[in-house]
């Protein structure tokens, strides 16, 4: 599978996707418009083995719900990710059996190398 989960209204997502030069063969899913299903989350989980890796602590709802004061378990992370798209750390880029989560320079460079290695 070659897929990108992103927000079209997010400047960071736009910058990262432009920098990586995502090929047109990739499926692009705007999570604000299309959401993310539990099945899709499970596919991502299978590549990471932790819902926490997919979870963004920068989301406004994280602060609004005072989640930093709670001891969250994997099931909690999954439920929050299913509950609201803003909890997904983005962009999430899946290139076959590799997954790249977030916008750190190291992650972006690794994604770009993986996608354009041929």
C-alpha cells in the first residue's frame, strides 16, 4: 500500500508533501474530509505496534481534555484516534511495509529516500 494521511489545511503537511514529492501513485487521504476508520488505524498499528506512535500530543483537544494528566493505555490512544482526526500525528506516509509518522527532518528525509530509491 502506498498512502498518505494528511490535513489539506495544515501548512506543515503541505510543506512536507511538497518536499518529499509524493508520486501520483500514492493514495492521498485528507483526514478532515474523509476521516480515518478503525480498520485503517489497525493497518497503521500493524506497521508500528503502538497506537501511541500515531498519537499527537500537540492537538488542541489534548490540552483541552487535560490528557497529559492521565495515564493513557494503548486502548485509550486507539479510542482517541478513532474519536477525532486531530489526534493523528501527521502526515502519516505508508510506503508498502514502511511507515513514516510526523514532520521531523529525520522522518521526512527517510520517507523521501524510501519513496525515491529507484
